[in-house]
C-alpha cells in the first residue's frame, strides 16, 4: 500500500484545510502542525509536546503540538482526514488501473477477433501479458497446451529461455494443480512449496511462479505461466488480470478449435460421401431380369450402417454357362472395413477365374487376406457357382450365415453345409464344398447378419426364424419383390432403433420355364 499523502497540501488546500485552520483559530492555546521531519506546516510552534498524526497504526506522517486535549483532538481529526485522502487516492488509482486493464483487454479482444491461428493467438497473449506485469523485471512467459501424450504439455508460444516454442514440457506440481482445479496459483517462493519440491518438472532454478488456467466452460486445455528466477512478489491483482486475459484467450482458442474441427468434419463428411459413391459404384447393378429375357432373375440391395461399410455382393460370369455369386461381411465398420472390402472383392474376381470350384477359390483367397494383416481384419464369405445349363449350384462357406432356399412350392429351408471359418484369420484354414440341384421357379436369398441380427428398441433380434416365416409361401414373387418384402418387414421391426450393422441382400430366382 502507498502512503504518499501530502500532509502540507491536506492542511493548506481544500475543504479539510479550512476545517483544520478554523479548529486552530478557535483554540485559546496555540496549536501547530509539523510534518514527519518536524518542519512547521501550520500554526505557531510554541509547544514541545507532540501528538502523532497516523495514517494507520504505527505509520506517522506528522505531528500536532499544543495543549493536550486540543492537540489530541486535532491530531485525531487530521489523521482521519489523511486516511480518507489516502482511501480516495487508492480508489482513484485502482479505478485507473482497472481502466487500463479493461482497455488492454478490449484492445486484445479486437486483435483476436479476426485471428484464426492458435500460434498467433498465443504469441499475442504473451505480448499483452507482458504489458500487465511490472516493467524492468526478468520474466519468462509461456502458453502451454495439453498434449496428446498423457502428462505432457506443448509450448505453443514462449518468451524467455524456459519456454521454447514447440518444445515438449513436463509440468511441475503447481502447474499440475492448476490443470486439475482450474484455479490460478501464485507461489512467490517455490522452494517452500511441497508441490514443487515433489515435482519441479521442466522448471529448474526458479523462485516464483504465477500460473493461470486456459479454460472454457467445460474444458481445461492449458495454462499461462509467468515465472521469475529472481525474488519477486506477484500480487493478487496481477493474478486476477492475467486470469481475465487467459479466460478471454481461452475462449478465442476454443472458438478456433471448434471452427477447425467443423471444417475438418465437413471435409471428412465430403470424403465419406465420395467414398460411398466410389464404393457403391463398384457394386454390380446390371441385374439379369426375366423382363429382359434372362433365364434367371437377380436383384441386390445394400444399406451401410454408416456412410461406407464392409458388406458387399458380387456376381459375374466365369464363362458362358457359369455364374459366380459372392456375398461377404467384413469385420468392423466405416472406412477401414470399406478398404478391406474393396481388397476382398478385387481378390475374389482375380482368383475366381483361376479355379473351378468355390472351395478352391476360398483356399486360394484366405492366405492372401492373412498376409500382412496387421489390423487383424477378417471377412465372412459365401461363394457359389451356378451352372446356367444344368442349374446345379456348388457353394462354399467361409464363416458366413447360410442363405435361404425357397422352393417353387413356397417352402423355405437353409442351405446345408459346414459353416467354415472366416477368411483372414488362419493361413491353414480349409474349406469344403456343397452342391444343390435347383429347379425351375426356385429362389435363393443371400444375406448378411445385418438382417437376422437387426434389433428393435427392446434389443430383440429379428432372427432367422422370423425371416424364414416371412418368406414361406412367397414363391410367386420375383427377386426384387423378395428383397422389398424383407427390407419392409425389417424396417417395421426395427422402427425407432438405430441401424447397428450393414445390411445386404441378394436374391436369385430361376425361370419357371427353361
């Protein structure tokens, strides 16, 4: 606290001076007022007994000489007026300081309004923080942001050798406390602080620290640190204004992060839309239909749980009389599953033309998927070859759920056979082959587990039994009708529940006359 009260001015100018002079003039005995050094300010110095004029207990700024009672009264009155003068001065100084602080914060607000770079924001903050600290002192300042690596901070901007921009920084115990509590800390002698004694981190050979958090309403993401290697007493007022500065900049940094995240999210969504378009474009849509004179009717439907997924289907001719049909479900969802799906689909097309039977294709494909598969992804797969002349279908399971056989009489059953092992897990996996003789008017429904495992709001699965019951008696429906019947029923069953897995259906129906 400053005690720079001019006693002479108080006694000779203004309303207090008039009251003091009137008090002296009204006394019969002479009174005088001396300054702290004993020089006469007012009255006649005839008395030797002095009574102190105190700005507060023990702090004497002058003396009153004279008759005991009158001198004591005058000393008390002048002390009171001096105290009021000091309070007014301190209030004026505090108001001026607040004005300067608000002006600096307002100017900073204008500067950061258009600043969209976090590094520039951090550097600007340190420049403004330095203006709020005592001039001529050797300070080290740093903006430290929480790093992805747990327990460490990164120096976003720094002033002084202790905070080198871009460096990884190990927080001391005091800074750790600020990051946890979200409250500013002043420690003017760190050697006496147990938190610093236990962990000094990257702060070596310092004496004082002022640490304020960078936080928004729901997140603490860094600190503003001011450090001195020399003895200094940081004040609560300095901590308060730096805390306001840190709060304002934290909001700005939060805004920049939010906008960057939004831009990144928009770019990601655009990338996903493009990926979805590319993925859907890779799926065959030139379906052979009865209406186009084909002896088979084929239709497929796919609905990823996300923008892109891991389900796929494919069909193509191995030769003039042999059609290959594939349906698969890659582990996981999203972009990784989609990338693995593309690889599986590409390899199926390449390998299928080198082998005659589906189990041989599975056996050749599996080692390729196991090779360099660090992500441990796998695919359940069903492969079938249909002889368009004899209508015999050979097929092999790779851990996939069994397709449904719908006879021309409307009876539904699952295709028999060993379920096999998903591909991409074991190099040594073996696969078997089954055969079925199809008849005119028969249908096959291939699907992924997004159908039978679809759940409603009560977490009940749709199930294979429900699917079989639904298709029973639907022999008169063509391939597209069968798929629309299934998807409509699944949508009714799962109404209100989020789609949890990719859904894929492929229906094949043989002509009733061939």
